[in-house]
């Protein structure tokens, strides 16, 4: 009689068990590889978002008007006055009010309009403009031109002090960055407030960064001294899908009175 070959039940069970173990190992290997890729992508996304936001804030703080930085809301808000342009004056009205003064400028190709500031050494005077005062209560105009030009003011103004370096600035209205919940917002167009109200009310609020850990944004301001410029330290923590990213950055305020 011809002998027939085949599998026994025990052999079949052993093959199934071995194949299952191998399959589980392959799936686990693939899952860990895919999860590692996803985690890396999430960390990179958090890092890119955080770094981009921090660099944007730092660039604006570097060009802020000297002595215009205010910290509020337990260090989660920072307010400053942005500089639009600056140059050197030949003479300014310090003994009597005038509606214009002479200045020197480079080859400027566009007109700049903003509040005129001379020797900003008091933060309270900057956020409560007065006449006489370091900042005009109305806008001034820096015209196009090369060499000597005339800066015109919207109304006669008297400045309180001369700048040791004969420097003047044209500035915009204040701006602020504040954390509210898990979001970092940029505030603008709300005007000058003698008392720091942060986050500001009114104006425009724009979302800059989300997915922040609650109360993780910190702003710290070190005023300028005779040996260094003013420094702002900022930091925050982002979170997404169990991944966290911590960032610390320092911005040097390059302008001086």
C-alpha cells in the first residue's frame, strides 16, 4: 500500500505558534519605528514653532525704544514701543515749543510718520506723553532726503532734555506679547496707557503661538547699565501629544538714549 505524508495536529499547532511569535516581533519592530518617527516629527514641529515665535519676538525687542519695556501679569506679558526710524538732529526746541527742527539723515527713500522721541530715560514719561516731554503728543514726519532735512511736527512741542548723542527716534504705538491660557498673543493698536494694563484692552489681538503649557511663558527685563545694553530673557514650554519642548532665549535691546 502507498504511504501518505502529512502534518500532525501537534506540528500544525507548533507552526502556528512560531509564525505568531515571528509576526508579533515584526509588528512590534515596525510599530516602534513608526512611533519613533512620529515622536521625532512632533518634536521637530514644536521646536520649529517655538523657535520661530521666539526669534520674531526677539527681533522686535532688539529694535525697541530704549527704556520702553514693561513687564506685567506675573512675567507672562511684555510691552514695548517699536522704533520706526532714527537719526541725529542739529537742533531741537528745548527752551520753547516749535513745530519743526533740523536733522541729518541718510539716503531715505520713504517718508516715516510717528511720534518723535528725544532722550527717553523715563518709562513713565514715555507711556504718558506730555508737552513739554521726551515724546511728542502728536506725530512727526521725517521726509525723504539726503543730508540735512526738516522734521515737521503735527503741533508745536517742547522737549525736556537734549540727547548727549543728539539722537532722536520716530516710534509707533506700543505693542505687547502676553500668554492667555495656552496661547501667546500679540497686541497692537491699543494706544498709550500711563498705568501698565497687561494684557491690554482694545486694539488688535493676533495669535502667535499655541499649545503652551499653562503659565510657562516668562519675560525678565534687565535695564541697561553703563557697561551693557538692556537685556530681555524669555522662555516658554510647548506640549503636544505627550511631547514637550522647552525654549530659553535672550534678546539685547540695541538702541540707546
